[in-house]
């Protein structure tokens, strides 16, 4: 038996015998993989009947034995690892105690029998850490600290206690789970002693994110040699994972709130448990370019990787070892290998299929997140996509939601897994006005507009889901087979299909659906080997990679390198010196700034001129990706489909 099969059998048994919630299985599996030190996972070949009728204690011991046999752990550590595995797949004390109390507690024979069975099945009573004991009381299960510490570790204990108090206040940590969580943290950093400390309650009460506290713990732990300094970020993620409530509880709360309250809850929780890196986001540069005709916005995301090609994006979004299959799969939830122990997702039903939602740790805009199909399936935009977008908009009318074109080089960086992205902050394109209006005679009440925008965007508005689906289908299907070689547009050739659409949905006044459809193409040519409708080479200093949903609609997300390059460009302008060799990509920008503003400028002036130039470049990039260069040409395309007519 290999480690994957052994672990699968333990998880099957845990669902059957230990009441492990189906929504917690992925998290429990990933926690178990972390305990045994496995670097990857693939589905095993479990004997389901054997597992469902098995003994969790014996199956946990089997996993530990296989792990020792495969060299993942030492043979001497088998018993302790087996107990930690049981802790990972069992309910936390608070959940067991809730069930015990609801069944009648100590005065009920049924409740006592339930508790006795759970104790036996979970191996409760034999702690995985010598600093803690597991006891059964009239109130249920309790993990207790023995309180015998070591003087040299007082700083570690204090940092742990501050985090526990923070989690009690901000992360819904139940009082019955305080020492259970302390023990988990001690196991993560590798200590087997603990003693309670007097903390600064006022300091912790003033915090709305864990950065200071988790940093203090990893600093003191690394200073004492308990963890390697290079592992501090990984250990911090693991610790925040155990301080957070389980995915099933997050889902229960989310579902009970619904709508805006649900999204606010999940976002706030994701900030408070450190998954959304709010402090890092606040250090990002962002400005609205008032110098642009239609108010483009530019942000420099310092944590954002830059992928100059679709091939680089695919590699960068595929975790090492092949588990999970990609960087946005739900199997990331709780997986230390991708730094997502603190990730919490919530289930959604869109278009009758199972999806999930998560917030982005390094979001590009307000409450930025992604909706992802539960199954790993490739990106596609079809008739059902509009239905799925409308379903999301119905549930969360304060959010926009959109999908990239399912083409390499013309949108998203993760094409291997179907997903949408959205946020509470509206994109600049939402303020765009109609340049031309058309009619769709079959549905005369629907509004069809070609926007006064840089790239080729068609806006469809209606209260009818049926109408939205049909008009969007007409436009998408028409564009996917449209060719006009005189404009460089080729629907399909020996390299495959080249036309696709991106879509963004939101709700507007009177409950109407508003869908922006952007026409995209990834056709290449000898002159433009990266793409005819891609950022042209002379403008690539800012944007080497494909322009996705956000850029096409007015929010340019630039990579972190641009921050330093802005500073160096400013120095060259102020000091009137030539650009260094590694910044030759900025030659056009440098020359245009001097041409438009003169050679003499202060540092403040240079900063203003650079932002103005960035806005100008971004406008031109949108012009590059526009398949039709004027709204009139876009309208002609629609009329040519045969179902649209220009409005008198």
C-alpha cells in the first residue's frame, strides 16, 4: 500500500466514523500531508468497504507506518504522527461537545454513549504533545495545558498566547478549542512544553490583522533555532491555518448571511486570518490617470508575478509536484506547499454546477476574488457562461463578475481551470457611455450599445435572462467565426482558433443585467509575433504579458518591477542623463516626456509627467488590443451578423 491509498482510507473512515464534514476533507487531507511531510499527492486506490468499516486508530497507524516505510518520517516517531493524524481528521472538541450537549449531556445515556464511542474512535486520551493532556469531563472533551514550561521559551509561549487571544476575538476560535489550538501550534514549531503567560490585552484588542503577532512568534522561534528563518513564512501560514475555523463552519456562516453580508464576512475573515495580505496591498502604488480621456486606473502590484508569455503563465500557475493541478484548484485549501493553509473557500452553485469562491491574497482591486469550478476543467466561454454570470450577479448584486477570453495570449493566466474573477469595486469601463446604439428587432426592449471606449466593447442590457443569453450568444458565435484579413482578423488557421470574447456582468438599476462583451483575438503575424492585437513592442516596457479582463476594462495591473523603474526613470529625467542599458525599453516614454514637457524638470514634475505618460501608454495599449479601431467598425460587425440594426 502506498501513502496516498493509506491516507485515502483514513479519510473515508473519518467521514464515516469521526463525522468529518465533506467540506473539510480537502483541508484535513492537506493537513495530514503536512504532518507526514509529503510533498505531493495523487488519488490512491482505497478499499472503500474496508475503510468505511475500519477503525480510525488502526488506519492512522497504517498511514504513519507507510510514511515511515517511505522515509517521510522516522520509525521512532510513528506513534506520535499517528495521533496527530487522528487530530487532523477528527472534530475539534467544541464540535464534539456541541453534539454531546444537544443529545442531553451527562444526564443522557444516549449522549454518554455518543461521547464514549467518539473517544474510542478518535483515540482521544493520548495527547500528541507532552505539554498537554486530553481528558473527558461531564461537559465533554477537553484538551488541557499542563502548564510546565521552560524559562528559555517564555517568549514563545507569550507569542502563542497573544495569537490565541487574537483568534478568540477575531477568528471565532471557540473557548473549548483554545488549548487544542495551542497544542497544534506547539507541534508546528516543534516544542513539547508550554506555560500560560500574561499578555498585553490592550495591544491585541487594537489589531485587525495578525501580521504583528504572527511575525513576533516566527521571529522568536527562529531566533531560538526552533524553525529556520527561511521557513518562517511557511510556518506562519500553517499556524494561521490552525487558528482559523474549519471550511465547513465558514460555509455555514456564509450561507446563513447571504449576499453582501456574506461577502463582507468572508473578506474580513480572510484579512483577519492573514490570507488576504492587506498590509502588502496597502503598500502597492495606485493612481487614477486623470490625463487619460476615459479615466484609466493604474496599479503596481509588488507581489504580482509577471508572465511574459502564455507558456510562462502556465508554468507559473502549475504547482511543483503536480498537486494541486493548478494554483486555483480547491485542493489548495489548507495545502502548505502553495502557502494556502489559511485559505478558506465557500461553495456556490452557478448554472446548476458546483463552483467555489475565494478572495485573492494579493487582490488588484477592492474585494477582488475568483469563482472557480469545483472540477478541474479548462476555460471555455459558451452559452451557459452568461447564465453562470447572471446567477452570480443575482446572489451578489454589489459585485461585478467576469471571465477572460479562453485563448492563450489574449487574457487569463490560468487557462487550465474554468474561473471567473470579480470584486466589489467597479472598473473604469462602467462609466463609459454609448457611442452608438443598435436594436435587436426580436427583442426591441433590450439595449445594445457600442461603447465610447478604447477597445471593441459591446454593452447589452436587459431584465430578461433569456434575452441576455440569446443576444450574448449571437454576438459571441458571430465573432468566433468572423474574419477580415484587411484588418488582420483571422478566425481560424493552421494554428487553431483565434477569436474569442471576454465578458463582465453586473446588476444595475431596476434589477437589469448589464453585460460588457469585449472582442478579443490572439492572431499573430510576422510583424507582431506576440500578437497583432497584443501590446506592441514599443509599448512593452510597462506591459509585456497579455492584457486580461481588468486591463481591457480600464484597470492596468503592472508588475512590481515597474515601481523601481519609475524611480530610475525619474532620476534620469531630472538629472538629464541617458537611460541605462537595462532600461532601453523606456526610451519611447523618456523621449515623449521630454518632448511634451521640456528637458528641465523637478523631481515633483517628473513624477507627474511619468504618471501622465503611463496613462498615455496604457491608452495606446488598449488601442493595440482593439480588433476594430473605431466604434463604427464594431457596429458594422454587429449589423453584418444579420440580427442587429442601427438605431435611427
